[in-house]
């Protein structure tokens, strides 16, 4: 005779372990998706930062923002190699104060680049104005600064534009960005004979603006 079955015998819970498997898989998939999205976001940010860093004129040479030089401020002196200087025909460096303030001459200081689209129209305008000022015996000294530009492109650019005034080569953006606080080209500063900024234009100058600021500069008794 078989002994009676005990009502309290443990019962097997069929499928309890397998029932948890789908939830575990979903959690793992969710975690993988979150990680993948985070990696994608980081990659996009890095690409944007790299593009901004490589764009000419977009940042300073040392990554620090400099305060922009404004009207009424003394224009900082600088010394740059002459863009047209070469071993076969060396030229003296371009020194702002030596060309302007030290000679008591007003200055039109223009920052430009051959890759700058607005400069393609503005630079010939400045070159023609500089030539006209020289013909009439004006004391105004024009000075150009080629910013983050390859001489192989910058030299043909200024030659085609008819530039006859001194042009400094600011290859590493130190003067434009770190000293003058510029973030883009073109930019033009009109300086009194004592080196103080009389007017400033961020962006391309029109012929009317150039004539107006030149007239004010040459008629001013400042300095």
C-alpha cells in the first residue's frame, strides 16, 4: 500500500526562470542604445569643435578671446614680416607705429585675407583710394594685414587688387585675434596721427563709408 502524498510537498515553479529572460534582454538592449546615443552625441560635438577650430579667422591663435579694440582706444603696435619679402628681395618688417604714430601720420589699417569673399571687392577699393591719397599728397598711410593666409594665395591677391602699401603677414592670427580681438575679416581701423582709433568697421567698407571716414581723418586736428 502506497503511503499518502504529503500536501506540504514543495511544488516545482515551471518557467519562472525563463519568464525573466525577456525583461533582462530588454534592459540590456536599452542600455546599449543609451550608450550608442551618447557616443554619437560626443562624436558630433567633437566634429563641430574641430570644424570651428580649423575655420580660418574663427578663433585666436591661443584659444583665448581678446577684447576688441574700439573707437577712442590706442591702436596696439605690432611688427609683422612683410608679405612680399623673400630671400631674393628682402623687405623690412611692417611696424604699425613706425609707419604711423612715430611719423605723425594718420593710418588706415585693414585686416583681410585672400579666402575672404567680401575682401575681393573691398581690397581693390582700398588700393585705389590709397593711390589717390598718395597722388594728392595726403599724409594718410595705408597698411594691410593678411590674416591666416598662405603667401602663395595672398601675394597674387594683393597684386591683382593693385595694393601698393605695406602688407604684413599675420599667419598665426596673433595680431588679428590676440591683439585686436577680431574674429572675422575684413576689418578696418582709421587711426589718428597719435595712434588713437578714430573709426572702426567690422565687415566690408562701402565706397561711401571709406570716403567719409577718410575725409574725417584728414580734416581732424586730433593728435
